């Protein structure tokens, strides 16, 4: 923590040494011009940084570069101005004082209109990028173009961030086809038809709530060139390895966008290890958006056991032995009568196999043993999802929206395990049927007030049926005849919610929100377990401890008030949530009233930085998976039981954040968060060399502390952006083993590292980084520590406008044992033919042919080493044809 504070102090001093460029922008009639676009460019018109003017017309931007520059000032309805700037030393201030803009008068001469275009336009809450000014012809899709836009970052999973905020939606011509699964669009749509990319700040998806709702959401809107509207376009990708590896991919994207109609059709099949579900997974789970148009924020898909283990260490393509097929159709039609129809359908079949070898060492209170397991996980899934949405805008400033979503999951598992060289087969099946409905009505009373009413109903049914062929019960029952276990689970959930919201904007930066509502949820969980011998004959025993029949009802009536106020530099806000919670767990009824307050205060100053302080207290309740009283077999020789009954879990949190500087030149971001749980769920593990019983218990006082630091600095002499990254996490908790007294444990994780990224788009670009993660666990029974390391180095060669080579190198080393390090090298060569509107590529994956990767982990009573098989080296030849 001392290192973080010292680094924070040093970096603050460095940022303070930047050159300031400031001034005030006025109109001809001596009125301040707000939201004017202020751009600093170099002598080749490359953008260095930009800001927009405040309400009083003032602006302030910072840079650490030296040399000759241009300051461009532009605003809607005014003639742009350009000023030369010469910067020769650090820390100086360039004050333009008052800049007067003349009113723009467009002249028409012989039917020729004189107009101007700008690379970036800023107007009120919208930042608009001209696509052609950031494109060099090497982009394969929209995502490639977005990576080149200043201020926009694309994460490894396809999620997009603008500044420090995640983008919630990506729309096309103001219509949202994909909602939170926009990766399907950005990773597949060709970028050539794009005209503009608009960043919409303070976005409200309901247009009647614009400028009334206190929203901080960010959305992107893609506008098309005129010659692309109303035409079918898309691309097809065909790729394959040699016959020996027998790996291939086929993808077809077809789309057509007009003002009234938008259609997108996707077909995809591959066994190259590619996970193509990133853009559609949001449809499988219920939406948990916490806004005025939604009720029920903590509703997830029913989940009792997990019969499949996937990789969570790094990119799926390394370990995803797959065979997937996906078809998706998204459609929007805007009727002339102000009705809108939206249809989404998905059909998906996946096959996933993972191969994991694990070494587990247990040592506690005289019990010392080692287990070796070799596991082959195989899962086949079939998902079918259909969503229909209807909305209607009325002339009296009101609208209504209804959607229905039906989803079906069919999952089959066929796992083969070796436990200490003893065969253990697992065959399992689970299904899910879900039906979700929501009706929303919005009434805009006037320009500052609105009413919103929402009703929602969800039904889910998820049965499980699986069989394990192992001797776990021969040890539990001391009966060698017990060699097979069959577990059947039936789980159902009904949820109904109703909420009314009143929104009031007292002034442009002063808002009030009142909510009243009720949420009702009823869960039913039934489990039954039987044991058989090798002849499939039932082995009789007292099964009462392995049968569950649980009814769990919870009704929450709530009222909430939210208030926020912003001034020129200060912002304040508070929220008070009142809940009356009634629970009924197998006829055991409880009632309680709970108040959850939270507050925040912020200060913004372009020179010294932005501060934000928040604090709050909240109450959460346990779920159906925390209240069944007898054991459920989880598979893999593990059993789970709960001994807590209904419980309300209180906690409180405190957070502080600070940032200063400009994202594209020099930027510092620092935050601290503290969470204290007065009651939390822990476990008592009853451990045996052949099985484990996990009992959920309620424990007092758990705390978590975390902090993060990020510094971005543009280094002129190498034309690169350097990012220094650091984080610290401390968690303390208590658990029990074999019914012994609680063990107090502390876990710390300290990460430090850096990333560098080139800042030019000529012949060569690069990205590189390295991270060290120091992990320490200490308890009353033992202590341990280990170091994880990972790094990457990527090179991008642009040879003319047609040929591009990309090289990716990654390095991993996990743990403190003598395990091997793992390196990956992938390379891709891409040739683009503008004449035929296509590209041909050759891609080599895992060229170093790393066959496995190891991961080390520790707890206060054990240590584990996992070895996972990797997809071997293969060469892919493919073609990408745009049409």
C-alpha cells in the first residue's frame, strides 16, 4: 500500500508539470459558447487531445509534448478558427484569454453550397467521429475501426469503453438491434459502409426520459453512408486447417438497414476453438439492469449444480475443444403509425471438451492426504431463444412497450474421470425452460417531469438428472456394494414485480426520483438421491439426509428516493431505499423492515482533477441455493448442505476515486474501496480423502479492501502511450474444517505491471505489457505465498494498403513451484484485394506447440496444481469476402 501511495504522489507531480492551454470562447454578442469543440493537432493535423468548452465558455486542456501545434476551435453555427502554438518547455501556460467566434452564414452560389467537414464534432452530449478520417483500409470490421478512435477502448471480450465507462449499447441509425450483446455487430459488420460514429453521453434508451432521467450511460450510434442504406451487404468467411487437424470455420453475415427496417442474419459454425456466443449470451439470462424501466435486479437463471468445468484462466480459444453452430436473426420494423416491432431469434448448438489433470494436497489437524485426478469434461448444449418486442409512441407524449422472451436449454454431459487411477464416469442431463414478460408505460408530463410504470413476470423450470459411477457411497455407508449414485433435482421459480417511478428535473443539473413497488418470488426445490450396485440394483439405506423438499417464498415491498444536484464543480447525491421483506421458508415465516441509505459527493476541476466519495449501507437476502437443509450431491465427490435458514445479510461500503489529466496525453486514475459485511456466508468442510461435505454457515464480520491505480502517459520520443498499472486487495474471512473452531484467514493480492502501445498508424505498430501478481495467504494453521506472471508482445506490420501481418506472443507462469512456463506465438498474414472486395489470410495458432498450461492455487488448508491440455499447433487458411 505504501508503494501505491508513493507512486500516486510521484505521478501526481509529473502530471502537474504538463503544459496548459486555456481560454474562454465568446460569441459576437458577448455570450459564452458552451460545448465548443477544442482540438489540439500537430503540424500534420494528427489529433493530440481535445475537450469541449464549459457552460461559461471556458476550456482547459493539457499536453506534455513539445514543438509547433495548432489549436482548432469550432462550434455549431459559428465559423471555425485556428491558432498556431509553440511549446518549448514543461509547465508553461498558454492562455488565449477571450476568443470570439463569428456567426456562420452559409452562402449559396450557382447551386453550390460551401460547407466544411470536421474529423471530430462535439455538440452537447454527442461526440461525432468521421469514419473516413480514421480508416486506412486495413479494417476488417467495425471493431477494428473503433480501436483507432481517440478515447475509445475495445476490451479482449469485445466490450467497449469510452474513457472509464463501459458502453451499454451500440445502435445503427438510432435503432438498437443487439442491446448488451453488441459484439455480434461490432465484430462482424464491415466498416466500409460507416459514415459516422457517434458517442452519446448521458444516454436514455427511452427518448421520453431524455434530459429528465439522471443517466450516466454511454451508447454508440453508427450512421451509414447514403449509398449503403437500403442495400443488402455483409461478408462470408471460410477457413480451414489441413485434413490432418480437420478444423474449420464458416461464417455468413447478411444485413440491410433503412430508416424503417433493419435486418441482420448470422450463420456461424466452427471447431477452431472460437467462442461465438459473446454477443448472444445476454439473451439466455434475465436482464438485471437497474433502471426505471426494469423491476427485479437480482434475478439469475436457476442454477443448482455444475456438471461442466470450462477454462477461466485466459482466452477460451486455447482450451476450447469445440464444435459449435450458431444461427441468429435480428429484425426491427418502424411502422408509420408509430408502432415498432423488434424480433430476435437464436439457435445454438455447442460441443465443448476440456481436459484437466489436478493434484490436491490436504493438511490440517493431523489429516494429511494427496489426491490425483484426471478429468475429461464433455458437454453438448442446445439453446433456442426467441424474443418479441412491441412498442408504441402516442401523440400525448407517452409510450408503451411490451416484450416476451422464451428460451430453452438442453444440456448433456458425458464426463470421464480418473480418481487416484480409479475410473469414475458421469452422465448427466439438465434442461431449462424460461418465459419472461415485461410491460412498461411512460408518460412525459412536461419537459421536466415523467411517470414510468413497469410490470414483469418470469417463470423458470430447470430439472437435473445425472449418474456417477464411483465408490463414494461405499465409504460413506461402509458398504462395498454401493458403486453408483443417481441424483434427480427439480427446481422452479416464479417472479412477479410491479414498480411506479416519478422523475423530476428541477433544473438542468438537479434531479429527483421517487419509486414505489413490490417484488414477489417463489422457488421450489426438490432433490432425490439413490444408490445402486454394479448390477443396477438399489442399495437400501436411510436417505432422509439426502432428500430435499423446499418451498421458499419472498415478498418485498419497497419505496426509494433518489436525489442529485450538480453545480459548476460540485455534485451531491443520496439514495434511501426502504424495504419491507416477508419470507416463508417451509411454513417458517419472518418479517422485517430495512433501510438502505447511500450518498456521494464529487468535485470536478480540469486542473487539479476530479474527486468522488461515496458511502452506503445495504441489505441482501439469501437465495434458494442457500436454504435447503439436507445434502445435494454436486458430483465429483462433493456434497452441499445449508444450515442457516432465511437470513438478511447487512453490509456497508466506502469508496473514493480520483482522476486527472487527458486520456490521450497524460492521465491518472486512482480509486479505493472498502466493504464490510456484518453477516456473510462461509462454510464448514467435512473432509475425507474420498469425499467432501460442504455445509454453508453464517459468520460475523468480513472485510474487503481494494485499490487500483492507472497512469497513462504519451511518450513523444518513441510516439507511444505508456500505462503503469497497480492494484492491491486484502480480504479476511473465517471458515471451519471438520467442525473445528473457526479459522481466521487473510488473503492479499498485489499486482503491478505496465502496458505500452504505439501511437502511429504507419508501417509498424506494437503493444506490449507485463504483470506480476503477488499472492499471500496467512491463517492460524498455516501460511503460503506464490507469484503469478504474464506478459504479451504484439506487432502489427502494414505493408502498403493491401498487406498486413500481425504477430502475437504471450507468456504465462503461475505459482511458486517448479512448474514449466507457457508461451504462445500466433501470427496472421492478411492480403486485401480492393478490386474483388475480399481478403485472404493465413493464420498460425500456437506455433510453439505448447501442449499444456499449469495453475497453482492455495487455501488455508490445502494447495492445488491444475494442468490443462491446450489445442495443438495448427495453420488456418481462409478467405473473407465482402459484398
